[in-house]
């Protein structure tokens, strides 16, 4: 397969281009360890087809929201306001 590239749009052979394995994420797997272990910041989410993209920022925000809620519940418990 030939593609056009460069300033003069000369064709090059795509077999000369480096290849890589695309890392994807299932909806059923936890993202934080996957992103950290593979040293990546963005990953497409696949569920038979591409359904979205997750970034490490999304994961950090979700963890912060979870920890914030847990901290509030613990503070309420200590103050005796927990039901």
C-alpha cells in the first residue's frame, strides 16, 4: 500500500513504517492499573466496537470523587451524623 507524505506528496511504502500493537480496554476491566502498568494516558474502550475513550484524568477524577464521598461519610460518622 502506498500513501502520500512529505512536502512533495511523494508516495512511500507503508511496509517501511513502524508498526505497533494498539492497546484497548474492555468495559469489564479496571482502568487505573491498566493505564499505570502500560504507562499510557489514553485508551480506547472496546465493546465489540469503539464506544469511547478514557484518559488518566478521567480515572483520577473518579478516584477523587469516590474518596471525597468516603471522607464525608467518615466525618459524618465521627460527628454522630451518620445514619
